[in-house]
């Protein structure tokens, strides 16, 4: 009996150590192939190079705003998997409507150099903001869009700067909280290195915010999105989508909801 107990404890300890050592490979699931811009003909997207503070050059895609959109530009901080080429169709109607759009590609994603970490991705996002400022698009004209993992980066930025708006798709209180929900039998909350804490920063946000979350999301439970929404100051709005999961929000009218919200931002309502 004692031997079995000790063996079980040893196996549990090994499992904990393996998960701790490999956690970034579980959190970040980049497609390392370079996305093909020519596959998205008809958009005004162009490839750019973003210079980060730690001397990386990140190939990303950018479309200038048209004159009838008051300079409003979406900065997309995407989720933990794939690359920016996988997001173009998701936001095609917004691009076609003439809003500016910067699809930031992180380090380690889409053929870019470096390895993703929380600190690194924050530097990537700061380089994107700097690029927009240098091209005549101040923070007050930026719609910051945080998709899933990217919502944690977006919240931190929005606590530091005032934007035209902040859109959070499938947000969370922290990655540590999400990990604990998925791995209830482990001390996951205490093992996570890239924590992406958002809860301490939500009350500091002064930009208008829209929260979007599928009520059947099995990756980031909708309860996290509702906790985020509850902690945000006004002005704020939410779209909690019955039957929608984590990746199928476009099937439920995501682009229409976002376009309607952007129109309200332009109207000042």
C-alpha cells in the first residue's frame, strides 16, 4: 500500500514537472509558415516590417484607412494559434468598409523570428502602436481588438493609453485562471509563467469597451468574459452569443456586430 502511494505521488510530481517545462508549447500554437498575402486579393493590405524594442523585425499586414472613416484603424492582437493569414476572411467586411487595419504578427508566428512569451508579445504590440503613430494614426484613432489570448495584451495597453475603442473577444481574468479550470487536478494556477493577468487593469481602462463571448465556449468559458465585463467601467457593452463556441463567432454575425459598434463609435454614441 505504501509503495503504491509513493509511486502515485512520484508520478504526479513527474506530471507536474513535465507540464511546467512544456507549458509554452501548450499555450502557444503558432503556424510558422509565412502567410501568403496574394491569397487575399481585393484587399488593400500590404506587408510591412515592425521593428521591436529588442531588435526583431516582424512581418505584418497593414491597410490604410480610407478618407471616409475618419482615420479609424483596427489593431488586431490575435489569439494563440495560426497566423494572420487565417484572420483576413474573419474581418474582410471591416476591411472592405474602409477602416484601417493592422494585423500584427507576433514573434515566432508566420515565419517571424523569435519565440513567443508574454513579455515578448507585449513588445510586439507596442511596436505596432508606434508604427501607427509614425503613420499619422494616434491612439485616439485606434480600435484595439484583442482576440482570445490577445485580449490580455489589449487590456494592459488600454490601461496605459486612451483608444477610440477596445474590443475584447473571448477575454479572461488571467491565463492562470483558465489553466486551473482546465486542469483541476493540478496546481495549475501556480505553475503558469505567462499569466496575462487582466483583472488588476480592467478598472483603469477609460476607452469604450465591447466584450464578445460565445456562451458555449469550451476553451475560455463565458464566465470569464462575464467577470471581465462586470469589472469594466462604463461606457461598455457586451454581446454574449448563445450556442457560439470559441472559434465560430463569424457564423453568428460577428462582422455585423463589430461594424455596428464601429459605426456607433464614429457617431460618438
